[in-house]
């Protein structure tokens, strides 16, 4: 015989557990970004490669490329966190667009000003491996932060997350890549970024759509 409604309500209330509200998406995004930047700073300090950046600060196209890359990473993560909340405008997906265009334009300017005729397509294998290998652990930490989101806008959230982690990996690469950017380098960065976005979209939609207890 089914329980009376009053008893059922009492049972539900007795089993209820307090729920900790999520912090605002901007706060969560900036905390994640801060953690990543701190880890990167430690990695660069241990590797002793920070000095390679100093001579480049007088190269305006390089400064614009690096600024565009880093800003794309930050804004993509902010957009991903924001769109993980139901009811947020899809216009947030455009947040990283201006900085991404700056990144691409500045990188294209540098690599086409420094052509390397006859360069092998495998000359930038290190760049490809670096971007992919750094992006994967970053994506895992991002999935952990996003694990409590509602399963809405998953395609946009995972695509923006993939762009964010790939851009962070590309920014870190600059500390381990003392050579001038070439056309092959630029093409490799684009291919690696697209691959990371596709992987993160594919894996992330499965992971984040899994019911959590």
C-alpha cells in the first residue's frame, strides 16, 4: 500500500542533505586560470626557460601573438564556465573571438615574415606533441571543475573548454620554443588546437553527461 503523502514528504526531508551552492562562473573560471598559471610558472622556473622571453618583448608581433593566445585561453574558459549555467546567452560563446583573431593575425604576420623554404612538415612535431600532451591533463582538471554543471550547452561548453586548454598549452609552448615561428609551426599549432577541441568535445560530452550522485 503506498505511503500517505505526508509520510512520503517526511521521508524525503529526513534524507535530504545540504547542498553547497556553486560559486559564480566568473569566480570559478578565474580560480582555475590562476591555478593553471601558478603551475605553469613553477614549470618554467624549474626548466629555467623564462629568460628566452626577454629578447622577444621588443618584437611587437610576438607580443601581440602571445597576448592574443593567453587572452583567448582565459576568455574561452570564462565563456565555457558561464555557458555551463542554464539560461545564459549563447553570445558568451563569442567572447574569445576578438583575441583569437588577434592570435591568428599576429602569428600569421610573424611566420610569413620568416619563411623557411623546403622545411619538412615534421619539423614542428615537438609543437604538436607539446600542445596535445599539455592540453589533456588541463582538460581533466577542467572536467573536474565542470562536473556539477547542468547537462546543457555541452557542445559549446566542451568546445570552448577545448579551445581554452589548447590556447594555454600554446602560450606555455612559447617558453620552450626559442626559434622564430615559421609557416609550418603556425600550421601545426592550428592543427593541434583543432584536434584538441575535437577530442575535448568528444570525451567531454560523454564525461559531463554521465549522471553524478
